[in-house]
């Protein structure tokens, strides 16, 4: 081979190598552009999802504002009584302050594992024979001190004298656990 032919072969090999390198670079650029476009599309989709979630959150907050305001109103009453002992102390204090004598008293705890917000309650059953005004004033005082209590049974009959009455009352005081309403996923992230 003469030097011209050898130079042509070397030149063709050099051109082939450059073309091959250009194709590889071109493919990498196209792949990178496609990945960038996919990432941009994913970012736009996630931004749209976030905007939708923000709108849904705002709508949910607007719809539940009355319920949340109601809860904020009742929160001090709910937090006032958190244990069975506090319920018993509140009832005893009310009876003592009103001067009401109790014939029989039964206080028993109840559990409700199904209800997470109200897992426990205290069932109180009392038999009172006292003056009419004292008994009804005491009942109003209990409603003021334990506003979440639910009256189950109230039976009023005549007492031993004309001014007295006999009342058998049974009411249930819930013990709330407002922490049970938190999202379990949030608890897992914290720990």
C-alpha cells in the first residue's frame, strides 16, 4: 500500500471512530433529555396532587369547623375528669356541699374496647332520700360539674315525709381519651 492509501484508511478509521463516538454521545443526550422530561412531568404531577390535597384539606377544615368549635368548647369539661377517682371525688364533693345524705351508693368502672375515644366510663348508682329542693339542686349541681355525664335512670317517689322525696339515680360518666384520635402513621413517624 502506498502512503496515500494508508492515509485514506487511517482517515476513514478516524472518521468512523468520531461517528461512533458522536452516536454514543447523541444517545446519552437523548436519554438524559427523556429522563429530565420525565422528572419534570413527575414534578408537575406531584405539584398538582399537592394543590389538590391543599384544596381538599381547606374544604375539610371548612366543613368540620362547627365540629371543631364544638370540641374546643367542650374540651375544658372533658379534660376536667380523666380518672374514676376524679369522678368519685366530684360526686362526693357535690353531695357534701349540698348536704345530701345518700342511702346507698354504687360506683363501678366500665370498659368499651370498641370505642377508642371513650374507652372507659364510670357508672354511678345512688339512692337518696332527702328534701325535695336539696335533691333537685344536687342533681343540677352534678350536671354542672359533670356535663358529659349521661343520665340512665331517674326514679323519683315520695319520701317518708311530705317535704322529702326518694330518688334512685344512675348516670354514666365517660372518661375520654382524645389522644386516640391521632393518626397512627403520625405516631410511627415520631418514634
